[in-house]
């Protein structure tokens, strides 16, 4: 199943993507399940499944998309989680994943503008796979980790590099408003191959910049969930963004910074295509 969040006639809602358009779940399931976050928190996926063959309530062109999960809980981002990316950055090997947090204000939807802050001339792309938590857990074992996942999505963990590099802490460069993209859909695990392995590709103006398989992750998704759930309680609606492959603009020679009008696409097999045009902040 593929779940979209959007504005329809100015009203926030969410729906099931079907052939020909969208089944409006907010209307079909009632006020107790009026958002994707409520669907996840109440684990009400069984109420959505019978609607997969329903006629759409309206077309995709009738809505303005929101981030795949407009009101996520904690957004936990993983750095340096592909070996070739670690090598291109010159960072040493680590026994544990590098972790930083994003805030919801930094997120944009599919086809919404990625905002290049006025304070920066070093805006960079980072295509990634996002994992959405569907079941609460603390000290989750790697063996049980995937049972806590309710959905996957494309993510562009775009980075304001000059602000990221102010210190060794990543947070300032990751949280300017409108600088990260999340969507277009929440995709349930049954849409992925049995082994969960997908291919990620990032393109800028049609040119391939990053290409990798999640089989190349240094810390697998189960290991990430186990590690993160050790130091915090994972809640329904939390998101883990699993890391970007090699090929980021900052490590190209010369560096390739995103400019006003550039189009960035993050495409992940079985998950979808996330596209955003960059706009320089006025």
C-alpha cells in the first residue's frame, strides 16, 4: 500500500494511492483516523487494506502533496553509512553509527521547492531511504527490528554544508526550514522485495550523482533500529533516515553545489521517485 498526505480544497487529509487517483482515507475512516500519523499510532492498516480496489475519490492533480508524514515524531538521521561515502569524506571507520536529528520544520513534500538559505552558497543533495516506525519499542533486538517498521519512503537529506561545517556537529546544516524532502508516499513493507534490498539513485538535472544498493549499508536497518532503540524509546511515527551513498556534491572536484532552478530526483526501486526544484531564498 502507498499512503499520501496532502491538502485537498485547503483541508489537510491523507489517502491511499490507487489506479486513477486517491482514496481519501480521512473521509472513509472517520475522525478517529484523520491522518497518516493516527493510522500509524492506532495500527489500523487492516482497515485500509480492503480499500485497495476502491474507485478513487479524486485524482492526484486535485491535491497539493505534503511530506509523506507531515507530523513525524523524532527524525533520526544516520551519517556515513555507506563505505564509499565514508572514504570520500576521509572519516575513520567507526564501531557505531553517526547520528544526528532533524526537525519537522525542515521537511518539504514531493514537487515542493527545496529552499537554498540566503546564508549559504553550499547547498548539497543526499538521497536516502527513510524507515518509518509503526510499533513502540525499547532495546529492540536486530532479529525483531523489522516487525517495528510500518513503511519506507524516499528522503533527500539535503545539507547546508557551510553551516554543517561550522563545527563537528551536523545539526545546524541539517535543519534550515524547507531544506529536506520526504515522500511522495509511505510505502508498506509488502511492496519491497522479500530481502528488503532496494537500489537508490540521485540525479541532478537528469545526471546521475549517486547510485547504490542498500545491501551496501555499513549498519543495516535492523542494526540501526536496535542501536537507536537502546538510547531512546522508538514510538509510532518516528523516522530513521538510513544514510547517503558516495557522490555528494561537496566531494566532487570541483564541488557541485545546488543552484536556483536545479532539479533533484531521488529514486528508490519499489519505493518511488522524489523530485524537488531548488529555489534560492529571497
